[in-house]
C-alpha cells in the first residue's frame, strides 16, 4: 500500500514536470534540455529556505517559483537568436551551467546556506523538512499524497486554462510559422519569455515537492540524464495536447517498476532502465514521431 | 608557458572531436550526439583488443573497426531511414541522443561504471626548459596535429574531399551530378568514427576514462564548433584550440571545477554577440521557402 | 503612409538596391514591377521589416504616431527592446504583408487563423488569460463573430472550423489577405497574390482587393509576374519600376520593359527546316515540340514517357489535375530527337514536375519511364547515371566551391578554360548571370545523356547570354531536351 502511495506521489510530481515541459516543447516547438536544472533549482531554493530560514511550505514554494521564473531568462533570451537544433544546444549549455553551479557552489569549511556554501556541492542537502502547511506538518504518506495531488490539479488547471486561452492560440501560431506570426504584429520574443517563465515556474513546484518528499537533494537531480528522462516522458506520450504528457509520465514511471521484477542487481537495473529510455526514444522517432497520443510532430 | 602548452594540447583533443562532429554535421545536417557514444566505446574496445590480440596495434585495430562499424550502423539504421521519411532536425537529434544513451548504458553494463586508464603505471615525463610534458601529452599533440592536417589535406586536395565539401554545400545539386548521396553520407559517418576514436584513445591514455566521459567531451566539441563557426571546416579546429587555451587559463586562475561554467559562459557570449562564430558566414533571414 | 529614402542593400558583392526613394499615399494601389532578380522581393522584405537595409531611412506614418528608422543602426539600439526593426514592430505600424507561399497556420482552424491576427487582445497576456476569464471570453466572442462574418464574405461560410491546410489555393490566399487585414494592416504588401490561380480564383482575389481599397482605403503594393499584370489594370493607380537598383516611379507608359520578359528563345532553337508542333496541356500550359532538321526524330521512340502522374506537396496536388480539377493524372511524352518546350503559368507546378521526374520529390501515383525503363524507384543519382539530367532554375551551384571545383565535380574539366578568370572564384561571389552560365556549363558528364531538362534556363540573362545559353543547350549531344519556361501570354 505504501509502495502504491509512493508511486502515486512520484506520478504527481512527474505529471507537473511533463505538463510544464509540454508548454515549451509542444506549444512553442522548442526542445529544451535544461528542464532538470530548473526542477533541481526549485528543489534547492525550497530546501535552503526551509532549512536555514525555517520558512513554511507555501512561502518557500512561492520563492522557488519566483526564482525559477527569473532564472528562466537564461533559456528564453538565447531563444531569441537560436532556432531549432542550436536552441537545443543552447539549452544544453544552460543545463550544464546550472549543474555546475549546484555542484561547485560549496566550501567544506562554511556552513550550509552561507554565501560560500549554498548547495553543499556533491554531498547534497540532507534533512529537508516535510511540508509545513498552515501549521500542520504533512509527514505521513497519505496526507503528502493529498497535498501533491492538490498541487498537481492546480498546475494542470493553470496549464489547461492557458492552453485554451488566446495566449495559447498565439503560441501555436508561433510554433506553426514564427515569421508569419511576427508579420502579424505578434511579439514572439515576449511570448517565448512568457512561456519559458511559466514552464520553469511550474517545474519548480514539482522540484520543491520532490525535495520535501525525499528529504534529500543533490546535484544528480540536475544532470542531463534527468533532463533526458523528462524529455522522453513528453516525447513518448506526445506533445501539443493535454493528455500526451500525462500518458508519457505514467509510462515512464511505471516502466522501471516493471523492470524491478527481473531482480537484477541495483547498478545493472539503473543502466538497463536508462538503456530502455534510449531505445524507446529512437523507436518513437522512427515509428511514431508525434508520440503515443500527441498531435504535433517536432519541426 | 606550461599553461599555454597544456591548453594547446587539450585543445587539439577538442578540435579532433569537433572535426568529427562537423564531418557529420555539414554534409548531413545531423547534430550527431551519438558521437559521444562512439567516444565512450573506443577505449573499452582498445583494452579488449589489446588483451585479446596483444599489443597496442591490436587494440587500435579492434577499436577503429568497432567504432567505424558502429558509426556506419548509426547512419544506415537510424539517420538514413529518418532522412528518407523526411523527419525533422529535432527527430534526428532525439534519435541520436537515444542511441548515445543506449550505447553508454550497454557499455556500463558490460564493463562497469568505474574509471579506468589505458596506461600502466606513471607516465614518462620530459622536461623542456621550464615546461614539463608527459608522454601522453606529446602523443596527443603530435598524433592529433598530424591527423587534423591529414583531414584538411584530404578535404581540400583530393577528389573525395571535394565531393564531401560539395555534399555539405548543396546536397540536391550533388545528387543531380549523379553522386550517391547515401554512400557519401556513410563515408562522412565513418570518418567521424575514425576521428572520434583518435580523440578518445589519446585522451583516455592521458587522463583515463569511464562510461560518462563521452558526453562532456562531445559537448565541448560542439561548443568549439559553435565558437569556430558552424558553417566552416577550419572553424572547429580554431574553436577547439581556443577553448583548450581558455580552459587551461581557468584551471590556472581559479580552479578546475569552474571549467564547465566558464566554457558555457563563453558559449553564451558567442551566441549573443557573434552567433555565426569566428569563421561562419552571416545567414540571411528565412523569408523564402526551403 | 510610408516614405523611404536612399535604401541600399547588397548581398555578398552584389548590389541589389542602390538608393531607392519612394513614397506611398493613402489608398494608392501600387504595382511594383521589375525583371527577375531586380530586387522586388528584397525591397518588399525591407519595407516590411523582414530584412535590414545597409543604409537609408524608412518612415512609417500609417497611424497617428509616425516612426522613423535610420540605417545603418547602432548596436546599442538593439539593447532597447522597444526599438527594433523587426516584422512585429513594422506590423504594429499598420504595415503587413502576405507571402508567396501563403504561410497560414496549418495546425489551426480558419477562424483561429483570422482571430489570432487581431491586435491588442487582452487574452494574449497570460495573467489576463488566467484570472480575467470572463472579460477575455466576451472579447473572444466578438472576435469570433467578426472572423465568421469575414469568412462568410470570403465565401467560406460553414468552413470556420476546418483546418487551414484543407482548403484550396485560392481560398488560402484570400484567408491570408483577410488575416493581414484583421491584424490591422493599413498598408498591405502582396507577394504574387495571383500566382497559380485559375480564372475564377483570380477574379475572386481581385474582388476582395477592390473591396478593401474601396471600403477600408487600404493601401496596396503588389508584386506580380508580368503575365498577370493584365488582370490588375483596373485596380492599379501607380506603377513603380525597379531597374538597376533604383526605383522609377509612375511609369505608366513603361510597357516596353515587359517585352523583355518574352524570351526570344524560339529563334535560337529553330532553323529553317524545323518542324514545330504545338500541343495544349491542362490548366493553361502548352508544349511546343521543335524538331530540327539536324536531328533525326523517331516518332515511335519516346525518351520520356509519363503516365497518369500525380505529385503532391503536403496534401495539395500540384501535378495531375485536369481542366476540371479532377485527379486524372498527368501524361507527357518526349520523343527522340525533340526539343520540347513546356510553357506554363507561374504556380502551375513546372518545377515540381521536373523535380518529380528527376526524383527530388516522391511520386504519389503514376509511372515515369526513361527510354522504356521505369525509373520511379531509382534515387536521384541513379536517374542521373541513367542519363536523365536536370539543371534547376535556382540553387543550382555550390556556393562555397570555386567554379573550377564545380566543373571538376561534374566531370567537365575541359570547360574550365572557358570560364577564364571566373574559374577561380567561389560561386557565391558570381553574379546571377554568371551563376546561370556556370550551372549550364557544369552539367554532369558521365555518359551520353538520354534527356536533358532545363528549368527556366534563361532567367536572369540578357539577350546575348540567352543566345549563348541556347547554343550551350544545343551543343551537347543528347536524345531529347525538355525545357520549362514561364508562359508569356
């Protein structure tokens, strides 16, 4: 039972991640590999505020969203200049930068949270408190699941409303033909900034949830492998609509659980899981480039 | 002086891989991230060959054959079919990334995750004035430089090179001249395989290797290509050398752990201020249909 | 409405615009004329913010707040996000354009295609979309009604929710114009609005344009191929002629330049004892078979035999429609010894046809036989090695290779001497005429060709060069020649 709850919480977290990425990949047509960086950023901000300043859940969450939104400029400004493949590379650079910040911003002599040791580097931050919502400590799995589901529903609602709004329509117009959209007076640069800011803000929510659930955070959650996992969810499920990313998140969360039944040694199992993701990506590109239930093929 | 030479030599390694990347990118417009998989595989095959066939010749033979076969396989089974389906650039990139993950994980499953080295014991060092060079560095500098020159000579002096440049320049017209585009693409991938093997083995001898070195090296190479100019064949070499020098300076001035950050900062600066790179041409705005 | 002074633009070493001055007044309908390659499209791209000129001034005053851009711009101007010279800023000044290839938003419905263009929609701000849904929805409804009314006027009633790639070419062009108007265009630049349309399509576009001018006083600037100029006569109030990088205004009597557009190719191909056979092809195209006395013609032996061919670009059939617009397939035979000249209006699909024959685009349906051998399944290079040559109309050189390298690649080493000093130059540094000459010289030279195809081989050439090009085409031995040219009538 606890195992099922654990799985559902994971699913909640990754549904938020996949939906937020879908906003960029599916509605702007831009492949970004920096998303794990923002996921981790949300987690780090939350963890630091909760541990060192003792903030409760919602204020810390808001701060995480705010900071991720601001830092999203690091991807959205290059997107003005870079198109297609080279945007992917640019986002990869941002990813590497964020990872290197999390990994290197530490000093064994200084206490955690001070200016010279913000992230505790490769050792990670341990002992992140469980969410403290309006004085109630969400410690047991069931209530955490409720909190996570609540946040997921809110994020999905935001996504849904934006997607159906005139703003979502301009995004699609930009994705279909950026130059034509600009020729109609649409400020596509602003649109990209907005879309990436919203997307990064949403993924920070997921990051904060993750950090508070696991209670431990290290730079490995900001690696490229993590970005690729997130991207595979969106691409396997399909982009450009609401259900695609959710389908993808479900598949990629449950698939490794199935591999567990093979009883492989731990190290082998991790490798096998990643190998499966790789193979899955290749096969998807060949046989169903729009994803399992997506509407839009990448340009 | 020491820093300069260190930087220059590591720059050559970057330049080799950047050249491999460009070898595929220019004629096929595929961002060949799978290159990182080839880079990862090479030293393992070398070790296997060296122990089975004996000696570094055997290792070289096995790793070259293996990597080139895999590179050709990537094109034949993945990129060529995708191109026939008129798949997008993004699909090529994702599929290539998928192949990279697959190769790396398989390598890790077979040979394990720990770091290894191709060298036994300490490296021989040579002192020249106040600079000290290891044998690996000399090897990398010498062989790398020779290979780069050989590739340039091949591209600019031979018929095959002319054809590869033509394919890069205007693939449609190349086909209309009656040349087999598919075969030349295979050739480009094979050449990339050779260069990647060289870069990988030379680096592995110097600083060792594990299954995850490939991606970082390839990212550096891609940065070098962007700095040098993505439409140019000389660009990646200059970009690679420049990057090597900058990174050596960073190690000297700050610490090795900020190398990546500075590298990507340099990339960001280039993307903002000179997106076409040092040797690239400015491209016209896309107003006509492709 | 719009005034520009001293606009200059060069590409590589080639000066395209050399000090263009122009002024556009409210309600004017301008026909921008000029030879191929004279820079019409470049000028349009500059005036609509798609391309930055090297020098000059542009002043937009379509609305109350005029805006002036001076070129070259300083790099620090790029740092101010509200002062860019880009299509979106120019569009906000009321200057919009349509595209030759239409560029509707294909993933969206027709209604959305028009609604999306509406300027200053509150719902396009994400915060409004999230928190002021009621307000947004009210504006949405008004806009939907306006868009639906617009679609009814375009004759697309009931098609509001159909996807933009499912309508005909003429309808798509009308929707594109309506979209630009919905975006608030006071000045509208039209890039070949009539290309590829049949008679009724042309009429409908003209009606729409006339109504825009009459009811909304929209100012129009039209680029159109010479053979469509005749349709525009009632509409156009001003003529601009672009010549040698300068604009000659008000050349109402300047009909003479259009004579240049009629290629004098006929006299170069026909000798005294030639037989000329004219055959009609579907949709206003014409095939002229020239049988010269110095080449034996075997009527029985078809070098090229095309049967029931259907070619598609996206989901639109480009080749294979008959006069009733039914998909019956395209048929064409070229016999041994002939020079076949295919003349078709722009947008008819000449280039697509040649691309389909040579394998550059896939055949949707039908057969292509070269000397009785089916070649459908051969790749492009396989067809070339079988003796099927194509010299395309553009992008037919290797920009980064020198001319002599290109000739070496084609196996035409002997021709290097002919180019003289040009041989050492890179192709991107050659002028349009020189490029064309190089492309004709650098025809692949592997075996005796069966069929040599030329797509608009005389574009960008003057009379002397056309004569030389015709000689070049005639000089090589071959079984048959197929030349595609734009219609002149």
